[in-house]
C-alpha cells in the first residue's frame, strides 16, 4: 500500500533538499505536488485540501524558514500531519464491562467479514481472551459453515447457527450461549449485501439493539478506494460505528481509503487485513504508517513480528551456531520458513528504513516462489549434504534438481549464494568471539 504515493513524495522532498534555504514559493510549489500526489492516491478531495492547508500554515513561517534544515523541517511537519490525519494514537478495542462483551462486524458482501472474524478471534485468543464466534449471516450461502470451519482452525468456540434462523435470534442466543459457557468476548458475523439497502440496515440495527455491542466495526475493502469511504459514511450514519477494519491493503497500491477514512467519518481505523492467512491482521499504528509512507520504514513493527515469530530458544540456538561457525543449509532452510511466517518479503522490505530507495529494489518485486524453490532444493538433499554442502558433486546436483523439480543451474546458484552467506556468518562469528560485530564489505 502507498507505493505510488511514497515514490511521489520522495521526489518532492528530494527537490526540496537540493534547494538549501527555502522560499515561500518553494514550499508552495512542493505542496502543490503533494496535493496532486494525494489526489492521484484517491484521497478524498476535501481531506487533501484541508491536509495541505494545515501543512502550509506551519511550513510558511518561522518553523521552517528560520530553520537550519528547512527541508527536514517540512518532512517533519508532513510526518506529524500525516500521523494526525490517520488518527494520531493507535486505537484500542473497548473490551470493558461485564463479560461477554460483544464485537459486531458489519460491511458489504465481499469485504472479508467472515475471515476477519476468525482473524480477530485468533488475535484476541493470543492476548489471553476467550473469544466465541457467532455466525449471524443467513444471506450468503455457506457463510455459516465457513465461519464454523474457521473457528475449528483457530480453535475457538462457535455458536451452532442454522441458515433457517432469524439473525436477531441467532445473535441473542449466541450471547446467552457464550455467557453460559464462560466466554468473555463474542464476535458477531453479520450479513452483507452487494450494496446498502433498507432491509440490511434494519436487520443490523435490530441486532445492535438486542446485543448492545461494545464495538461496531465496519469491514471495508481498501481496494475500492473512495467507494469504501462512502460506504463507511452510510454505515456510520445509521449504526454509529466505533471503528473500521480495512482489508486487502496488500493489494491497494494507492491507499486513498486509509488516508480519508478517519477524517470523513470521525472514527479510527483499528486493524489492517494484510493477507489471506489467519494471522494477517495488524493493529493500526498511524505514526508507523506515516513513516512507511515517507520511506522511513517501520522498525517497531518489524521487531514485533520477529518477536512473535522467533522464540528465545531459537534465537539463542542460532546465535550459538553463528559463534561456532556451524551454520548449515538446514539452518538456512529453517530461517527461510521463519521469515515466511513474518509476512511477504515485500512487506518486510517496506519496514526497513532506506531499503526501498536502493536501486536494486526500486522496480523489483521480491518473488516468493524463489523461496519455495530454495526450500524444495534443500529438502531434496540428504542430511549429510545439508550438513556439509561441499560434498555435493555433479551427480548429486543432478539428483537434487530432479527431486526438487528445478534445474542444475538453480541448485548451483543456491549453493553459491549459501557459500557467501556462510562466509558472512563466519565473519560474524569471529567478530562475536572478539566481543563486537562488524560487517565488512556490506557498508
């Protein structure tokens, strides 16, 4: 998300940095380009105008003109205003009150409500909550069965709804069942339509009045851009939303919905759906997203993902292997598997400051299939070959290529790359033994 906007803003700031002391005319010219970039990113027109006006009010004045680093000051102001536009602080779910507390998910068909229910349940479960899923969508064929299947996958409780039941009765009975079984959080999956209609809204209002949920969250497809914002406005007018979950953001290169949503409806984005997997639901951090838009990376999220993926024992075992210069192809494969759990390579690159500016990565899209090939090649090796790649001769390479469905050239490339990796690991191991780490040749 925001790839195009990030590139455009990077060009604008590069021009500013090249000017040294800035004039009011320089700032105005830069802000015109920023405004056009926002409109091209499908940001609401009124939101873009108000955003630029706020920046201009701060930038054309002593805050920038009297600064020793005026271009950096402009970037700082844009970052702060972007953070404010996106909501300022990271919003939290309201889970207060007598359990079970209810979270009601609403939205149009195809926005990803049912899958998001399971993702949210998994997230809450990992935080020590006891979520209970209630399928109240009797409109979409197989919606109830889908949620039951997902509940089994996430290993949480689910109410045994039937498609012949009334949705309001399902919601009511689901709350009672959750209370009787000792669950503390109920997540309601409600019906959607291809478009907003009166029967849908009446049904949702009836469920809201019966259940009195702590949270009413709109699940909106980020790829629909300003349509998602208009849908959010209509749902908010009728239901009084408490927040938004934007889905499919990994496929939204423009990001207009994310930048417009808070300003238009006055309610925060609480989560981002960043993929199809059930753990692909991220807490929304306005300041971190602003940093990513401006090419500053997002190290905090990267660290959090690593902490969730790698346990302390694994980290210590890897450190020991590096110190002892014993890093093998088996370890290499294990690290690839762990990295894949953290998300797509492209999303990880976005989080590392400066990585997207590298020429080699500027127009390149990391190919996840290459990692699968590497894993297949290593899995086709014998334990002895994984422990010592130097024994892999010509005939062994041909056998490994056949077993992994790849070519001898691809096997050769992997072994060459691993030899370089192992060499670097040995350098790190020697540096660690001396009590310091250095990375000769990398910087």
